[in-house]
C-alpha cells in the first residue's frame, strides 16, 4: 500500500512527496525500490518527517507501529491520515488527547464506494428485520473483522436496535455463525489469496432481501480517498473517523 500511496502523491500536482519512511529500505531511493521517478531516499523512522518539513503524513502500517508513529506526528504538529485498522478504544482516546497541535483523519476504508456502502447500509437498517455482514480480504490481513465491517456494524446498530434473534441452536462447527456484533448483527470474515478488499451487507425482511456490496479490485481504489483526506485534514480539528464528513455525508 505504501508504494501506491507514494505514487498517488507523486502524480498529484496539488501535493508534493517530500519524505518516505520504511526501516527495511532506509537509505535507498524510491526509484530503486518501488520504481517512482524520484531521488528521494527512504528514512528509517517517523522522526525524519519533521526534518523534511512534512505537513501531512500518511500511515498504512499495522497497529503497534502506527500508534508509535502517531505519537511522534502529534508531538511534532504534523497532520496524519491513517488507513491502519485494529485500534482499541484506549488507542482512540489517546489519539484524541494527543492531536491538539495538528489533526488526524482515521478511516478503515478510503475507497469512496465503500464509504457509500456503509452509508447506504445505515439508511436501510430501520426498514429490515435481519442483517449479516460478510467481509473478504487478502491473506495478509491480520485483524478480523475488518475495520470497515466494524464501522458498518456500529452504524447499522445505531440506526436500528431491533433485529431478529439468531435462530441457531446447534453449531456443527464452532464459529460457523460468525461473530456476534453490535445489536446481534452477525459478521463473517474470509481471508483468501487473490482478494483485495470486499464487503457485502445482507438485509432481509418479509418477502424481500437487499444486498449492498462493494469490491476493491486494486489498491488504487483507495487513492482518491487518501488524497481527499490529505487535502482536507488541516481543516478537520482533532481526530476524524471515516471519510463521511469529508464527503458531506
């Protein structure tokens, strides 16, 4: 994901790529490692961003590394755009306390279509009695359910707390009915080679069902949302979760 973000920033005439951090490639230039036409060299850690005069940093790492990085960015007054998932409530409380000199946008999914999928699911929730979510990701994703699924569950539960109880009395294989999310909405996580990021929300009521699905078939699908956040984060005080506000939803 990092190389895709670097390429998107490098290609956008309204922003400038001035730093890249990856301890595995420290000292090597971007042209050698990821084929971007730039002599910019990878730095070892986030501290290099302040020296480079970074205004906005983008993080798509994993939770523990991202928590450390966000602490540095907040202390240096650098805005952050975050695509990492798996944060705890305590993490979010800490980010809110730390980002006072700069701002932070955290989105479980930067694909604009996925944001609309979550919005539509919340709109539909009060009109249906049953719902389940299936999220599908590549084989390297370490957290389950995905951040997108969790945010979808949260928003659907906020829109309606009245859902048909699970009728299952016997699970032949433990876990076959998936995880029990907010308001009892079930969620199922699939991990397969060949996938990128996909989610389907299934809703049912008397005589009808509704399926709302989004598929990211390439990592470039996230880049319009990333660039939108990069350009707007300075105007969003504190910590903003999700792209909804940036899209006017």
